[in-house]
């Protein structure tokens, strides 16, 4: 346990923990677009910047990204100093120029008092803020089907050669984790399409509902100790099945399940 | 012309599946074929057991890699600071106009590829132009085109 | 031949020295990149042919020696004849026979090939007497230009690996680090961090293996000292690294060389092979228990890989994206192991410090910046090339005494130091004593030591735009402030160059620059706005002129200027010849006519005109 001070209040933190995770636990709101609890911190959006100092720093302060800065005994953090707010406003100003049509960015910018970007907006913006959440989650899943391509301002998230990525299993993790909802996908007629790749969807053998892609199911079966027919029924039907089983034990459970 | 798969494999195999050799493998492929053939990217990923997307990411991140075939003559115009203030832009304009290609492009007859490089370190001889690794210093704008043709 | 003990190394040294000195008269032909570009390889071949043809007994064929760069690149190809030290400039193949006949055979000096002092108009015969060399003190460049970089025996003959044998015989690893600490050497790569402290911290980390990395990714445009050292004196870099490895307890080192330096890779690889064969690298160095080897990694053309964490990722075969350095690389560096990373010049200086002692070194330079620093002079200056001078020398001495001033009698306007992380200093700062701290205080940076001199034909707004454009191309794109912020700054600056800027634009640039500095993830972004901010600090008037008057005083920004031929035109036809778009017509001795419709405002005519009869409007 280490003791740190946040906005004047003494707070306990775990050794090795990042400042942002303490802020989250304490309910202190700090914007962070590239942060996700399932992922290692990346430090690319820079919005979670806070000001730190220590008693023996002679008043000297430093701006750090809270998602990457490990707590240390005696650390003094301020999350809403004027300097930090100015940085956040300016970064949102830059993001708004890049993604003028993103609801998420617009709302966040407005909350910080940035109503309109000071810059010329990017003409063909796709609302991607290059936070790498999608590529990181894909890596965590052990696939790394997509990656950041090119560099600098030309950098985009893409599949190798822009083709259907051979390693993609259609799990949709990238689309779900994307903070600005940029990654498009479609489920239609038993097929799922994402990254220009098409997947067969499993239909629940009980209710006929489409569930996950066949390749995703195969991948999970290969990775984990799961019964071979586990994915042949949908979650709802599985729950129902369980309720029926339990119905024998508790009266009325069947009706509740239905 | 499709690059010989065997040749690609031979180059890759020299590195015995060492993941950290990724950049070197791509450099070796480019040296052999003058660009990195897509087949080479795929084969590299397989041989080094690195995800294809990561190999592609590396191949597009570093500016010296080319994923498309390049011309017989590769002309590199230095745009370092010293070259810049001594008129590298003018030289670039002259060469672009003369070869009818922009920086980063290859002429349709596959004779010339024009590239821009951020400093080759011969600042004392600015402005500099490289033609297939042959260095030319103190290049005069009006003579630039003759030099590369 | 493998040397398996220190006494044997000293015995071998005697032999090397005999061989080195036996070449009675030596003809050094500079094969540095700049001289090569001017045909010095052909001059070298011609010397060999000529000497062979004449069968000169005391001047053996070998006595035409390939050397690395002599630094005085403006006058290449350079040839120096020892022992007299006769210094010939701009030597062509056709001069070779004459040099052999007159200078080698008859000890005559050929006057017209000697260096001519621009001020006194005197011809100077001797290498050391030329002002360009006179003020220099060469430590890092000590062997550059005087030994054959392909021969380890040459390096050993001039005292190479003496420091290593001293460390292995008389010193403990800790003593080596202490000596470096006491010398107060600061890293020559840009940041100026204490080298000794870096080594000491790394040595204390309880983790293994430890790595030594030499940063040869000299990405700052305008800096070329590291390329020269790697290509002309590779063993001094190796020796520095070996000493570091001995100090911190490392067994594996890497040299990361940028892709643009193919020659350096060849010389370094040759040096590594020779050192391995001689028992100076590899297992049981010089018969001791100490083992260390070095591998070369080539970069792929990315400026950001000069940043330590990006460089380490690149060595591991990954995309060169930096990581946040709240945990330092001396603790967790390459493969998350303790790593010391220093640049080429730093490592090349180490052997001298160990050999001559920290006290000797610390006496040179200033109190906080000890020793010497290599600067590369380029741009609008007469004597372009490499100079090594004690820290604390004034900019004026570098620009005027060593650099010989500004060509064509034009006016000095600014000196750019520190590359894309540094800034532009104006004439008022010419008396600044150059060291790490004074440059930072003045709003620039030491960086790796590039110095680009600018005259009144350089537009400072356009220079700021140029650096921003460079950084936009070279940003890795990982974090928002660097990727989006620098992109926007470049767009605004380009707008000002086109005469479309407003005063609000200037304010916006200043405001955003501060956020980019504070919020970027790595050094590239944090220092990225420096060139812009320093030009705004010293040359704001020029920005305002572009915005308010829609004029470019330097005559560079094409949308804002017009070239006009005045009545003073003598009709010399020089401008007609240089105009790339044939916009100027006219006859000899008649006033020429410039067609404004065709003119692209490139300024070639203005620069060539000797009679000041072209004006910028």
C-alpha cells in the first residue's frame, strides 16, 4: 500500500498501480479515450494527463499521462488544474479537427468548453482517433489481424494490403471496443461482414437465431476447454435450458425463464 | 514478373526464424528485388512466426521500404536542412518536370523512381542528389536533370 | 592473429607502429563522402597507378592511403602529403602525375593547389596552419583522416586499445565508471545527460543481461559527425563500447546505424570482424574473463528511431514507436533489460578519457559542459565541414574564424542548431558561448551538433514551415498532440508563407505549441515546436510582414514576391543561362527582359547576378 494525495485528499493505492486506476476507483472523472480495462495502457490520446508534484520538489510540477504513471509514496496529483484543463481543451480541439463528425468527440469537447475547432477540419474524416484500442484488443485475443499502417499523420488502422485479413475471425471485439464507433460490420442472411471479410454465422439449433461466427467459435473451442456443442445453441436458449433443469427443483422457475 | 518464391525463401531462411531480424529480412528482400514483393511479406510473417499485420505494419512504417516495384534508376533528392536552403526544392521541381513524375512515384516505363530523403549527411556538399547510391554534391538546378537521366 | 594477453597486445602495437611509420612518405587521399562525391576515389586510383608506374622505391604503392573524412569538405577532394603535411585542395585526376613528379620526387610544393585564405589571399602550405584547423582541438575526431579505417593495425599504431588494456590491467569496472563520471562527460546525442551517471545507474540495476547500445541513427538533418566517425575511425567507437560493457557488466552490444549510411555499415562490420579475429571482441577479451560482442542493426529510414525507446523497439524488429519513459531505459531498455544507450561521438570520446584521465578531460571546455564538441558546419558558410572545438567557444568564432564567414559577401542571418529539436539563433546571439546550457537558455539546443548557417536569402517563416513539414513526415503518429498538432501547425505556417495567414494564426500557433511540448509522448513531439517557437521569438517581425504586408523580405515565399530586372543590368546573360523556365530573354550588353508570366519566382537569377540588378519586389 502507498499513500498518495489526489486533489487535496489522501488516498490509498496499490503498489505498482497506475494513477488512472486510482482515479477511477475514487470516482474522479478524467477523460481517457484510449484506455480500457481489458488492455495494457497505451498513452496515445493524452487526455488523461494530470499534474503531479511531491512535497520535496520545491513547487516544481510535471504533466504526465495518468494511465501510464505508476503511483509512488507521497505523490501529489491534481486532475483539474488550469494547466491540465488547457492541455485537454487543446487536445480536444485537435481531435475535433480530425473527427468533426464524431458525436463522441463533439460531446467531450463541449463538456470541456470547446464548441468549435480552431483549425481547418480534415475533409474526409472517418472519425478514427488512432487510439489503437482495436489493434490492442485483437492482439490480446491472440490474432493481431489488423494493425496500424504507415506513420505520422498518414497512419491508419488497416488490414494487411487492405485485403480481407487472413487472421480475422469475425469476433467483432475491435468494433465493440472502438470509442468512436468507426469500425463497420454487418450481419445479414447468416453472414457476417467485417474488414471486407465474410463469415458464416452459427444459427442456434433451437431458436434459429444467428449467434457468433463459425471461425470465432472454432477458435474459442481450440483455446479453451469447452464442450464441442457449446456454441450450437444461443445464450438465451442455454439460459432457458438451465431454467428448465432448475425447474425441477424450484416451482415457477420455468415461467420466469419464459 | 513474379519474384521467384524459392529465392524469397532462401533470403528469409538465412535468418533462422529470428523475430528480431524482421527489419533486416525486409531489407535483404528489398536489396534483392528492388522492392518488397507481397509474397515476401507473407513468407516473412510465416517464417518468423510474426503476425502478418505486424510485418505489414513494419514494412509501411519505415520510409526506405517500398511495396511496389521501383524503376531501374532510383533517384533520391536530399531534403535535409542544408540542401533545403541551398535550393533542393528547385532541383526537385526540375527533376519532377523533366521525368514527369512526382516524388514517391515511378515512371510508367519503369526507368525512374523519384524519392525524397531527409538528409543523407553530405550537408557540406549541399544540395545533394543520389542516383542509385552514387552521390552527387553541389548540384546545380539547371544541370540536375542531365545528372539523373 | 588472436591476441590472448595484454603484453602481447603491446608487443603487437610496436610492430604496428613500425609498419605505420615505415611508410616514409604518405599520400593521404580523403575518401569521406563529400570528397567521394567530387571524385576522390578516382584520384586515389590514379595515385596508385602513377606510383606503380614510376616504381618509386621509398614511396611504396601502399603509401597512397585511403582515409576517412578530413572535415574540410568544402574543398574536396583533399590530399595530404606526410611528413611535410602539405595540404592540397580540389585535387583532380589530371593533377596526380604532377604531384608525384614535383612534390613526391622533388619535394616541391605546387602553389596553385594549396589552400588560399579568403581574407589574406595567402596560400597556406601546411595542414595545421589553416585557420579552419588551427582553432580545433580533436578528441573525438582524433584519428579521423589520419588512419586507414579498414586497418586495425593503424588504429593500434596510433595508440588504439591502450585504454582497454589499461582498464583490463589496472582498473575495476567501478573505477572505469568513476573515471567517466569525474570527467563530467555529457551525452553528445542531444539531451546532454551525464554519461557517468547513466552507466552507474545501469550497473546498479539488479537484472541481467545488460546491454550496450550505440546510437548511430544520426537523424538530425545537418549533422554528419557520427557518419564520419563510424566511417573513418570505427575502432574508437568499438573501444568506447567495450569499455562501457566492462564498466556495467554487459556481454552484448548493438550499433544501430541509419539506412542512409551504407558506408558506415561496411567500415563498422569490417572493424568488428578484425577486432574479433584479434581477440579484442568476443569471448575472453585479451585473455581475460571478460566477454563482449557487438552486432550491427540497420535502421529503415525513420527519424523517430533516434529516440531511445523507439530505437530499442526497432532493434527488436518492431515498429519504431516510442513508449512513455516513466521507467527509464537504464532500468528497462532493450527486451526490458537494463540498457546503456549513448551516441557515436560519446563512445568515441571514452577511450581518451580512460587513457588520459578524467582530470585532463574536465579541464577542457566549461564547468558544466566539459571537453570538446564536434559541429558540422553547413549551409550558407564558406568552409563547410566538421570542426571539433572546446565547449564554450563563441558562435562568432565558429562562424567567422573557422567557418570563414558567409559566401558572396551576404549578411549572416541565423544559425540553426540542434536540428528539428533545436532552434534558430539570430546575429545578436553570435557572442553566445556554446555549451549545452547556454544553447537551451537561448531557446535552441545542442542536439547532435549540426550548425546550419543562414543568410539574408533565407526566409525564417519558410524555415519554420520546413521543419514542421519534416516533423510531420517523421512523427510516428502514436500520440495526438504530435500527430495532429504538428500537422495543424504546418498547415498554418504554410498558409502564412502563401500570404493567407492572420495575426490570430500566429497566436494559435504559439498556444498549441505549448500544449504539444507538454503533452507529447516522446522527445520528438516535446521538442517539435522548438524551431517554430525560436523563430517566433527572434524573427517575429518576419512573420508579421508575411501576414500584414503580404511580403517575404528574403525573397523566398513565391506567392509574395516578384523579381524585377533593373536598369543596372549589364547584359551579361548569366541569368538567362540559369533560368530553369527560360523566362529571361535578351542580348549581350543589352538590358534583359523577364517575362513575369513564365517566371516561377525561383530566385536563381537573383542569386547569380553579380551586379545587383535584380530586385525582389
